[in-house]
């Protein structure tokens, strides 16, 4: 079959990447969608069962840090577009092994963009994070705000951004960078706060609240994030950065209470009985508000309300308790103890 376009998605067996791969395969049957993923602990091929037998889909198991493999893919496939999702993303673990994050997020990006540049790819979209801005207690960050990352994960993403953008500045290589709020929804790995709290509650365990600072986060439903990437694919201007986010914001402690209500049906007077306060990690940003007017001018805006999105998410986790088999929630770091430089439980 002759394909009109070939799109390489890295990290396409991860949470957001798998949703995007499935949407590309469905929407563009005459495009070849190649998914490159090393199947790390937070990847799951079950996320791709809906498209695994489709004629326009190919899965390649491999590491973006492997230049022989990456160069082979670009020299044997006529790749037109790259969406680079692959990354180490768990903030707590980044304090323990920052070198692992530098390797995957910076060196992996260097290998990938070098190969893409040599292959004269038409568009290279790098998926970054709002955490590169650092925290703000009042002002919303726009795309011109300075980067002030405060943890090894966000430092590695900021460094990779600089690397990607250098190809635009030096070579006019057509890159686009996106920075999104926290994305949530079905199939997300259990280390992230919403699926972890839901899973703990399903096991009759308490939600673990880090520290006593009033942390809050903006949460964007995964379907809205996917629509943002499709908008950028079609209308995004090369050499630009786009924030992807929502005005909905909720304190983490209120998030826990809402999930307790949804999962356990607990009376409001007993909600706090399901909270457990644990030590904070060394550096915590209280909030990351972003201005998304630039992307909205391209025609995108969130369509799924928090009420609908969290209802659909909890419903999915209740219906799929075995999607992540053999996972011990105690194995996922819930805090980093600055006094002992140790974490609770082994790192996955």
C-alpha cells in the first residue's frame, strides 16, 4: 500500500502517546503510523490493541538512545513527521536517578533530532511540559516566559527544548515545541496522582498527600490533549512553542477528597479519614498556570469538563483493575526523604 504520509511517534505505547497513535491510525488510514517504544515499565501494548492489526500501523520496540536503530528507521522509512513523546516523566524518581532522566530526555532527543534533521523531516514536534516554567502563584505563563525548572525531570525537559530549538535557530529545521498541563484519563500508569489515588482507594488504602504546602494542579483530559496535537499537526507554525492547558485547577487535597467520594462513596464528614500525609520531596512547585491563547487562536479549546473527564476516568479504572498487572503500589516512590536521601520502596 502506498501511503501519503509517514508519521513516527516515539513513546507511542505510553499514556498520551498511545492515545495519539490510535487517533492517527483511525483518522488517517492512508498514512503510515510508526510507533517506536522501548516498552519501559509505564508502557503497555494493551493500549494499542485497537490498532495493532491495522495495515497502516507498525510497532518497533527500541530505544531512542540507540543511534544505530534510530538512523536505520530514518534511512529505511520515508518519515515526514515526528511526534516525540518518549521520556522519563516521574518527578519523584528523577531526584533519585537524575542521570537516567538526562540520558532518556536529553541524549535520546539529541539522537532523534539529529537523525530527523539528516533525513530532512518536514515537521518535528517535541512534547515538553509546563514544569519547565517553574511555579507561579499568580501570573499565567505564556510561551515567552523564561524557563525556571526546579527538579531533575523539568531540568532535563528544558535542556531538551534548548537542543530542539537550536536546530531551528541554526538550520531552520522545522520544529514545534508543546508544553502541556497535567494530562489525565484512562490507561495512565499508576505513578501519576489520579490513577494512584484511585488504585489506592480500590485497595482500601489511603491517599498519600505530600507535605503540608497548598499544592494545586491544572488537569487536562487526554481527549482534549489529543485534539491539541492534531490542531498543531495541521495548523502549528514551525519555530513556535504552544502551551496546552485548561483553566480548571484543583488543590491536590481536594482532588483526593473528590476521588474518595467517587470511588468509596464516603460521607463528606469521613473523607479525611482516607488521607495520609507523607514527607514532601526536596523541591515542590505549588502550581503551573499557563496561558493557552496562542493555541486557541488556531481553533483549539478544551471540550471535556472536569466533571465528565474524572467520571469517565474513574469508571475506566473500576472496569479495568488488571490493566496494570503485578503492580505493587508500594514499589512506586511516594516521597523522597531529604534527611536520608532514600525513597519508600524500590524504584520500578
